[in-house]
C-alpha cells in the first residue's frame, strides 16, 4: 500500500505564497500520477491540481489556475501556491494512482491532509 504524507501547510496572510509537499512511500512504482484536492469546512471536496506520472501533463481547477503550480519529482509532489486568498482556506489532501486520473477523485491512495488557513 502507498502512504502519502503532506507537509507545508500553515497560516498565511492574503497575497502570500506557500508551498505544499507530499511524499509517497511504499508501493511498487517509482513514480505515480498525483494530485491535490482540498475541502473547506461545510463544502464539498474540490479538485486543485494534478500531474501525470512523468510530469509532462498538468491539470488545474478553475479557481486556482494561474495562481498555483503543481510539480513532482519521482515520489514527491509539490504545490506552489501564490496570491493566496481566504477562499483558499481548506484541508489540502494529496492523492496518487498508478494511472492518470486528472481531476477525477478516484485516486487509489490518499493522504491525511495539511491545513492551509488564509484569514479574511
């Protein structure tokens, strides 16, 4: 089984930047297709960004396009977040799969999440 551990969350001011990381351990593959999802209290889970196993293809949710950048290096996933706003406040979860899933929330492996808070 693949284990995913996120890090890098925290409290930031509006307009600031933050980088999240997710490390995949276990499993049998050296690289996975990976993605970020987020969920704010009282709201549905929302797709943020995804990247293919090779890093050649990326996907972004409309709400973060142009502000966030997803990157990966083998088993490590990153999310560079810029111009953060209060609506970005959520628990950000890392997901991984052997196959490309893009924005679909059908990834096989999920992390516990890391909190990002941007006060009003």
